[in-house]
C-alpha cells in the first residue's frame, strides 16, 4: 500500500530560498511532479513556457543549495515516467535562519 503524494508547492526561486532559510532539519517540500528532464525540454508541451522558466530556475537553485549542503534532493517514483521531486532541509550547526542573501548567492560556500 502506498502513501498519497504530498501536494506540490508552487513557489518561485525567492520563495523557495525563503522556505529553506526558515526551514528546520527534515522539513520537506515537494517542488515538482512529473519527469523533470522531459518537462524542461524545449519541445515539452507539459506546461507553458513561462512556467517552465520558473521551474528551471527552481531546479537550478535547488541543485546549487544541495551542492552547498543546505538540502537533500530526493526523487520518489510514482509511476513510469512520473516522479515527485522533494527538497529536504539538512541539519545546520546553528538553529538560526540562514540569511536569504546567502541562499540567493551563487557562491559555493
């Protein structure tokens, strides 16, 4: 028996970074449902171009934050070619929120 998938949050890049900044270890956000590589393709018809651009910025920011140690990124397979993309806040040394400017930067540190 499988659990129902959590609702996907529709956030832009700034809202996503604000969620990470305030998040506590283990907080989880579903940021996309589908097949990200296909949905972001130039020939994809799964969403309007403007929405695809927002999703691409979210994907890039989530990957950057994961590389910098702020998030775990997880894919949960729902069906063939259908995934739930999750961002999970990693534990931090301090309980204080991370400054938004730190999360919005492209620095690797």
